[in-house]
């Protein structure tokens, strides 16, 4: 049985050699440190996980005040809201923001939403909100956000000439509004009212090279790159496997199976398991690199321990070789290069190529991406692709391979 705390018994309790806890009920307790500090803590469970919320220290936060905060947190739990996420959002937004302001609710949504997202993706999302939404509607009560206010936010972005960013910001605002509705702090999402109002974005594809002569020149330039063996190996590996740049950078030795000539990992975009058959040339690159980096976690490590090479490393390397990464080719362009040439020059079926790109393209039976589907065809394709690139680099006649059966 937990006895309710009083100021008298709190003041009478002296620190000991070990941390002590005085419980007030409902998960609330006072943690007394050996140094004399008395800290309010609330232990609770949310979404099946045990969590701990700090309420400050005694006597700065009185017994009466901490019970008020404790009750508020418990009420949030009954509404399906994580009080820890609320506190983090309020702290990030600043003390001047109200508890139900758009920014506070948005930051709370963000903490829940980002859990299973790639870091590069969720940083872009919060960055857009911080730059383009919070300065204008961040302090507004979330239930009062109107369609004209959201339109004004988007028009400012459009006026900078980045219509796609305007569309994405509207989409993120809509996600926040739906979260506010689900947690009882808004009645409706105004964003659907803007359907058809925003300017259409101009689609800009990732720059790439698809002319075989240009690709041959690029491959020879990569072989002659003098900027470091690890970066050179990554550049040589990239066109052979044509994975997303973030997946290439984060490649781990533990995921490489030399016996089966396979690389398995979870894709950064779709969060699905992916299998890359490794052609003989890919295996040779990795085995040449293994004595240099095989003792660590990452295949292509950064000079800073415990990290892979950075986002900008391959971009800078291409620029060093004289390529304009905004118009000629960028690291992501190796994917478009492979997709185009595999279809147009080597005549491999689109569904085989799309599966190797780890795209979620449902088939006639409605089945989405499967990491092992078309695996035999994909092994043949990856070997044919590596041989094709070798031929280009050596200046051999450009040949067409038969389509996979």
C-alpha cells in the first residue's frame, strides 16, 4: 500500500548511500540522490513500453504542483497521447507557445511519426516545418488553422520557385492536422480544401548518363580517381549495384555473404528487406577493400570512427572528376543509368529491373515487392550488367544481351 507523501516526511527523509524512492501513487515518486537532490519522476507505460517523465526537483516544484502535472499527464494518457512527447514538443517550441499550438502539436506528431523513418527523410520533414510553417502558423491554436492560412504558407514557398516544396509542406501540415484530430485537439483538416489550388510542380529528374560512350568515360574516370581508396571503391561499387546512395554508404560487412555472393539489407525508403546479387566484379571490389576496412562495421567508413562516409562524399568525388552533379550525374543517377541501359541495351524485362531497384510495383496478382522474386533472373542480370560495364570501360563494341527467360 502506497502512503501519500507529505512535505513533512519529504523533509524528514535524509539521503543515504544509495538512491531512494518515495512513492506517491499512480507511478509518481520522489527520487532522493545520495548527493541530496530530490527529483520528481513519473513512471508510466505507453504503446506497450515503459517510460519515465521528469517533473523537476523538490522544493522548486512543490508537492501540490507535481500532483497537478501528474494528473495532467495521466489525462493525456487516457486520450492516447504520450505525455513525454508532449513535454518534448513544448520544450522545443518554447515556453511562449500554448499547449495546443500548431508547433507544439506538430513536434509531438513528429516524435511519434519519425520512429520508423530514415534519418535523412525525417530531418527534411522537420526542417521544412521549421523553415516554412512554424514562423507563420506555429503559434496559432491548432483548432483554428484555416485553409487561407495554409494557402498563405504555401504561396510564400511557391514565390521562391519551389512548388514541390510547397506541396510537401501542405502534406506535412495535413499530417499534423489529422494527428490533432485523432488526439482531440482539432475538428477538421483544412488542407483538402486546397485541392487543385497550388501550382503544379515541375518534375526534375536526377541527373544521369545513359549514352554508352558517356558511361564508358565515367567508368574510366572513376578508375583513375586519386582521392582515396575507400571513396574510389565506393564509386566503383555504386554503378554495379545501383542501390540508393544512403544504402551504399551504410553498407555493413555483416550483411555481405561472400559464399553466396549476396548483400542483404533493409531499404532506406520502403523499409523492406532487399537482396543484391553480387557479380564477380562486385565481389572483387569488396575483397580488395576488406583488408583496409573489414575490421570495422562499415564497408565504406568515415574518417570519424563509427560512421560511414558522409552524404556529400560521393558528390564531391564526382565534382572532383569534373562532373556537374546538378546536370551531368549525381550519386543517385547510377540507378537511372542502370534502369535505362538494362532495358534499352541489355533488354531485360522491366519487372526484373524494378525488383532489383527495390521498387514497390504490384504484379498482376496484387503482390508487392518480394526480395527473392525473379532472383535467378536478377543474378543473371547483375552479372550481365557488370560484364557490360567492363566492356564499355575497355572500349569494346556495345552489344545487346538476350533478355532473361
